[in-house]
C-alpha cells in the first residue's frame, strides 16, 4: 500500500507472530507503514516473517514475566514507544477434561491465557505512556470461536479462550480511562498451519474425507459463508481494532466466523433433510 495511513509510524508488537494469523497481522501493519515487532519463542519463524516484512524479531516467552518485560523494554529502547499489542499466541489443550493431565492443563492455560495476561501486564506502562503522548493505544486479543462455544475434546483450549474474553473486559474496564482500548477477536476456522494439521488428521481418521480441502469443506458445511477464513481476513480486523478507526470501541468481542455463531444447531437436521 502507498500513502499515509492512521497506523503509519506506530509501533506494533505481535505475539505468536511467526505463523498463521500472527504473521498475517504483521504483514498487514507493516504494509501500512507501522513499525512491527514479531515476538515468539522460536527464532527461525519470527525472523523469517520479520525479514519478509522489514520488521524486527525478538525471541520471547510471552507467558514468562521476566521474558515479556525484557521484550517490552527492548522495544521501547529501540523505538521509543509501544502503541499496539496484538496478543495472538495460542494453541494446545486438545483433550477432554478426563483425559487432560496436570502438565497438559498447565501448558494449555499458559499458552492460551497466560501469554496474553502476562504480555498485556508487562506492556501496560509503555501503552499508557503512548496513549498520553500520542492520543491512544490498543491491545487486540485473539481469542477464538472456542471462546464462546465448546468443541469436542478441547477442554484446555476452550477454557483458555473463554478466559481471554474476561481478560479483555477487565483490561478495558480498568485502563480505558488511561487511554488504552482493549478488544478481542473470535475467529472461526482459519487456514493456518495449525488448522491445516487438524484437517490432515481429520482426513486420515474419516474415510469419507479425502484430503485437507475436503476436511475444510466438511467443517464449514453449515457455516453461512461456507468456507474458512484466510489469515489476511482476520488481520484486517486486527488492523481496524489497532487503529484510530475504532476509536470508540473497547471491551468488545468481534466474532469473525463466517456466520457460524448464528446457526441454530437443533434445526440443522431440517435443512439437511431439505425442509
């Protein structure tokens, strides 16, 4: 993109920025002139994204206070400010309660909830400063449709993503007066490496599912738009929430699921029967 935009010159940090939605968010902000910092625990993917978009990669564990604090300090040292945090890191927790060990539970909550909580906490001083100096700062939390509903055998993931909604509202309530807006996105199925792996596993387990594409078709059969999202579509929402275009929006949960949440489950059988 060319020309000035309302995110140009802003400093944006993205956790879990090495793949999927996080990488797409990084690309979108960078394309509009933002200074983008890609954060993650694995050096190789975040450096690849940073190199591709002209951003900066910082290896950090967003669930660890000392690591997150050091990352924010490095961002402020290099760029003088932090305007937007996109808390995108997540994954793990794919088992039922009865099949989830203590270690698996701890991992699921750490990856899906603590990453956002800790990174937000450590970023708040810098965000509050940015809001005072530049007229506003934002936190965008990437939850999931699993933050509103429960799928089969995804207890840790579901609990963590539900809790992100509470975190969003609590942050918005406490820090709105200090100029920090906080909103959440709840995507449905998105074509990411994690979802691709799930579709591949689906195809291996179900004889009627021939391949990955058939898997995506099956899981979006009853979604009104009838398809999964592309990462760039979710990135456009993050860009909106992380910009002045959403200046009176805080504490909100924006559902981006192709309409899945409006489908009445008990009546699907009627539609399938042609009624």
